[in-house]
């Protein structure tokens, strides 16, 4: 039976998140998190982020990427995961 090295497993999970989303969180919006806290299954709630902060994320994404997110394309709440946010951003053209 092969054991998976825990840091390697975390790196694989983190690599599933788009670098642009991670940069928005850590650079543009100054969310202070350790790399082990960022995975597709991480919720905004677990990072201490509320619904007002999520609106800031949407505005920052629109400014950063030059997109306009329609209301029905992005239904994020504090219980949403970073993976859900990444998928919502990915499907906007």
C-alpha cells in the first residue's frame, strides 16, 4: 500500500485552482491564508469571508479580467467553495 505524501496531495489540490483566482484572493483582496488552506473544497466561510466580501471578489474579478458577470452566472455565498467560484468564473466569456 502506497502512502501519499500529505504536502504533495495539498499541492495537487491547490494546483486545481486557477492562479488568477488565488492571486485575486491573496494579492488584490489581501486575504491572508496559508497555502494549505487553498483547495477547491475550501469554503469562503472557512477563510472568514462573508457575503459582503464576496461582492468585493466579484467586483475585483470584473475589473481584473474585463468581464461582466451576469447575476445568474455567479451565485456565491459564504458556504460556496473556491472550486465553485473557479467554475463560475471559467464559464463567463
